[in-house]
């Protein structure tokens, strides 16, 4: 299998806990939830970052995880790859220019594999609708414990709705104080219409001050004291 090197920043304790909470919620949402779609309302809300962090978190549990970058319009996942970039991606497979083995990449994180988006095609919606993606997903279900699909924002294009029909659950990523309630509700209704249940939502770019003084003060004091006691 081809190999790539991912560069992922170290997370703060708070962020680690939040991603682990998302991971746990997905695990407890049902034993049939193996293929998870991640989408947002618009670009720039952080869905790709959430997708990668979630995939890494699952891999840390010794699960075999595949991240599929299915945002064929404006992928940012490729920016997290250090050194030589993959030659083939999802758009090559969907357009008949590559086979599945050509686009699967192992990463430097054990148990974490990836399929990158590839070059932007002129007809991403049509490519995702033709059935090749469905056949690929059916084959990969038997190989991986979890498949995380990073899709284009559903508030802008229909790609995520097409993909959702083959997924077991969806996670919506929403930017704090940016997305209006009615807009988010409309995106959720579009997901509901596909038959794919929304199993969670992630609020990104939250100002720490808005999370409440009690939470930060209590947990900061508690874990600070715990670390201090461990060293004694």
C-alpha cells in the first residue's frame, strides 16, 4: 500500500476531551454506525479538521479507520500531508482513471488510512451519483471498523446529501456565532430527507469566555491539583 505522512498538531487537553466525547457518542449511537459523514453549512467551519481529529482518535483505540476526503470541490485535507503528495485520489477512481488499490494510502498513524480527493473534476455531483462511490464503499465496509467521510458543505451544494444515503450517520459541524439557526435547521432537514440520521453536532471556534467561568475554573483547578499530586 502507498504511504503518506500526516502532520497533525498536538491538541490541548480540552480539545482532546471534546474529540474523545464525540468519539464516545458515535460508539454509543449503535453498533451499526460504521460509516460516518461529516458536513457543515458553509466552507471554513472546520469540518475537515474535525474529520481528521475524529479519525485519529478512533485509530488510537486500535480501530482500523479510513478517512475519505470526498470534498471534490475545495479539499483542504491535502494540506496536512507532508512531503510528496499522493498521485491519485477519489476523483481518479470515480472517473475511471484509477483502481481502488491506487488511491488507498497508509499514514504514519497506525491504523489510520486515507483516500484524498484528487484533482477537482468539472462534474463532482455527477461523479458521486454514478454508483462507483457506492460500490467502493460497499467493498471497504468489510475492511475497516470506521469510515469517516469528509464531504462538501451541504448548505452550498448537494454532494453531501448524495453521500449521506450510503452512510450510517452524520455529524454536522457548525461555527459558533456564525451560522443562523434556520440555516442549520434547513441543512439538518436535507440530511433527514436522505434517511441518514444526524447523530451529533460539533460547535467550532467557541470563545472560551462564553463557555462559563465555573467550568474553566473548576476543571482547571481540579486537573491542576491532580497533576501536582501525581508528582509528589
